[in-house]
C-alpha cells in the first residue's frame, strides 16, 4: 500500500488535492476560533510553510489510504459518505460563521443587531431541541410503511422536505414572537434606541438574525435528509432500485430524476479536479454526494420562502401583540394560505352551487388575493408526478417563487415598521 503512491506520484498528488480542499473548507473555522491569530498567521511566511508541510503529510496519509483500499467501489463509497459528508458539513458551518460577518460589513449597525439575534437564537436550547427532534423524525420516516405500491421513496422525500420547512418555520415564528416582544415589553429596546440604532435597524436586524438561524437549521436538516434519502433506498431495495453507479450512464428506472440529472452536471468537474484513478473514485463519490445536495437544495429553498414570509409576519406582529396572539395569527395565516387556493379550485369546479358554495368561493378568492399563496411552496408537485421534472426548469421555478416570497416579506416588514414607528417604548 505504501508503494502505490511511490510508484504512481499522481496518487500522492490526489491525496494532497483532497487534503487541500478540506483545509480550505476549514479556514472559516480557524478564523472563528482565533481571529487575531488567523490574521497574524496569514501574513507569516512560516505559517505558509507549516501549511504546505501539513498538507503534504495529510496527502501522504490519504494516498496511503487510497492504496490500502484500492477498490474503486469502496473508495467511491468512502468519498460519498465520509469525505463528501464531512466536506458538506464543513461548508454548512462556513455559512454559519461567515454570513453574519458579511451582513455586518454590508450593514454595520443593523448587522450588529442581526448578529446578536443570530447568536442568541443559535444558543437557545429550543433551536437544538427542534433540530434534533426533526432529524430523528426524518430517520424514523424511513421505516414507516406508506402502502403506495412502489412510491414509498417519493412519500418519504415529501415528508422529509415538510419536516425541514415546518421545523424552521416553528422555530422562526417562536423566536421572533418571543425575542422582539420581550425586548419591547422588558424595555430592553429602550437601551438599544439610546445608542445609534434606530427602530428600523432594530426590527430588521432582529428579523435577519432570526432568519439566518432558520437558514442554518434548514441546512443542517438538509444534510441529514441527504443521507436519510439514500438510506431509504437501502431499506427498500425492491421499490427503490439504485440509480446507475456511472453518473453518465443510463437506466430503465431512475428513482429520483432530480438527483440523477444533477449527477451529470456535478460529478464530471469533481472527477476532473483530482488526478489518478484512485483519486477520481473518491472524487466521484464526493460528486455524487453534492449532486444529491444540489438537487435537494432546490426543495429546501422552495420551503424556505414560506419560512421567510411567516418569520417576517411574526416579526411585524411582535411589535404590537403578545406572544400568544402572535402565534395564533401566524397559525391562521399558515392554514389559510394553504387552504385558500384549494377552496377556490373546489368551488370553481362545483357547478350550480347554492348560496353557501358561492359565499365560500368568495371568501376563498378574498383570502387567495390578500394572503400569500403558501401552497406555491409545496414540494409535492415536483416529487409526486408521472413524468420526470427537469432539474434546471425546476430551479427557475424556485427562483420565481423566491421572488414572490420576497415581495410578501417586504410588505410584511413595511407593515411592521409602520406599527413599530409610533409604539411607545418608555
């Protein structure tokens, strides 16, 4: 196993490349642990020498592992479920660490409020309790018999995306309702207003901080969902035949067309970046992991639009109403936003309905016009369908719906600013 990379230097180069990728992904962690030390090391020639030496040692270790395993199938499995999973998690935590800092650079005063709200939200036991409960629920959903005659995977996928969306929504609404209203009622907001922070910066900062925490929760749960969906295929191999090992191959049955299409885009660059056949096997596995992550990110982004709207509404209402009233109103908005389009469709199909049907149809059309159509954020229509859905067309749809959610978010926040403008804080 030692002679493999000695006889073939490209194996050692592959190990160095794989180690370098992990090191670059870990840079935000190193900066967060010791910002001053990181800044000093970045300008020190000796630090660069130590980094190169460390990468060489790590590359030798990885190259030795590649030579020890030797089998492309085993290396692809390790690349997918170990190397790729760790790299995926590192990138999520990089977002966790860098996003607040970017916001502070763009918007100094409000960004500080957002960072404080973000840090407070992530430190709450409720954040990790909801995240852990949702992760357990995703894994339990693998074992549920759905009795769908071959479509259990689709049902489990639908439930998984719903869990991700509902968990982030629940935490965001609770955090916004409690944090903003408690600071106003407890007169903590008065202290902030005595500093060079106005009401607009306070409310929007709180909203963005809580929304960033919801984003981190969604990303962590999507990381869990990626593994759970793959485990579902192993749990039910009869109905869920695996996609072909070759990303560029063909198959009579593709379980998940979205992830299969993503493989054809993501895997080739991964393979091209790493030399040697053994290194390419690990890169293929990592590419398959990120293919799943890319396809699932569209579904997470679709549900996150709904999270954004409800957190904005909860933040706006928290400037005037108590926690319990805020929670009830957000719950009503959630149900009416999902129900109104269905009521409109049903009443339109009901021919010759009486006065009651017409009244219900009128109310449905009224709510459908005034409230956000939350049913547009449902992932079910992209999963449970007869013909395969094109991944990139679905991405365009997600962008369109995200723009729709931004419009309602801005409207809700403007309403919140108007409500907060003349609120007595003394």
